[in-house]
C-alpha cells in the first residue's frame, strides 16, 4: 500500500492570519464609529452662525403717577372716630378722602378722586380679611393699591390672643398672591403697622382719653394705662415686639415683589397727641390722617424704593 505524504501546514502562518482579521475588524469598527460621529448632531455653533443668548425678562418699572387708587385696610383708612364718635368718616381718609384739609393721596395723585379711587377698608379688619378686600378691589382694576392693616391683630383683649407672626405673614402672602393673579401690573403701597407703644405713651397724657380706653380699646396695650409695674411693662413690650414682627413680615413679603413698596415711616413717625382723635385718643384725627397722606405720597412718588 502506497502512502501519499500530505503537506504539513505550518503553524507559523496562523498568527499572521489572526492579525489580518483583527486589523480588518478594527478598521470596520473605526469606520462605523466615524460614520456615527458624522451623523450625530453638532453641539457647537456652525461656521458663520451667530449664537444669541435669551433676552432678559424686563423689570417692571414703578410709576410715580398712578391714575387710580384702591385702599385696603382697617379703621384707620376709613377715618373711624376722626369726625364723630364711633363712626367712619371716609371723606377724611388719608388714602381716598375728598376733604381738602387732609389732602389725601387720591387728591394728590388722581384727576377725579370721587371716580378714580375706591375705599374697601373696614373697621375692625384683621390681616386675615385682606384677601377678601383684594377681591373687591380687583373689580376696579386700580393702578395703585394701598394697604394699612395689622393694628387689630395686635390690639386684642389679651396678649395671648394676638395673631401669631407666622399666621400674619401667611395671610399677607396669600393676599399678595391673589392680587398678582388678577392684577399683575398693579402697584402696591404697604404702610407699616403704627407704633402702639408710642400711642399709649402719648394718649395716656389725656385724662379723658384714659377713661375712654377703659371701654376696651386695644386692651393688650392700653389696659390700665397708669400701671407702670414690671408686669405691665412686660405686657406692653410683648405687644410692641409683635408689631415689629408684623412689620418685618410685611417688609419681607413685599420685597419679593418688584411692584410693591413697604413704608416703615408710618411706624417710625413721632406723632403726638395732636394727631390723635379727640374722641378716643387712639385713632388718627384729621391732622393724623393728613400726616399719613404726606408720608404715603413721599414714598410713592420717590424714584427708588424707600
């Protein structure tokens, strides 16, 4: 039997074959990656193109000459006890009054106060009542809304029943949010809560005034006005601290709104008994209303925030 010798394949050629296959595979992979890169959208600017940044949102500009006014607040803004005892007297209101002796904000700013100003303040109102007043004012679409409220939140029969600072702030923030939903371009002037401790200090100088206070006016501050004991002093300081906390809340919420101005001068003003009502020595009289109008006018017509 003849044996045919078959050629023996050399193992030395196998590595070369594997190398060839590897190079081919790598080349195909690189071509595939390059193709994907070519098809991918470019993240950089194209040659000749101009990159534009988003236009900044315009900042609302405060106008010093609003054409209409809606007033919100409590008994101070409706002139309670300024003309007759236990009665509102809106004609002498610092905000919307028509009496030339007061020269109200409306008389100074708008052409026709009787038709271009509205007073929705209410005697006895608390900060929690402000959202309802905002809804009433929205119907008129005023260019300016004035707010002076908060004294009743501190003037309770007892210091323990004063409105908590957190609740006061929340109610004011809710009122501002409601206002902005319906009146996005309306300006808001917010007056500070008046200095009740100074009111006690000035009003107690009048013997008749102290007798009127016994009827129950602002008991948390004015009860037993001649009591100068440490306990009474501590009670009055608690009321004062709460008023200051209210004003801090008003200022903070207002500062977040470019069309809101908080005016601390109403708290800082060093009024005397001559500005108080001769009926209760608590509410502003005609002269007090005039001073409030002057303070507000200066803050509103100032080019920059006070």
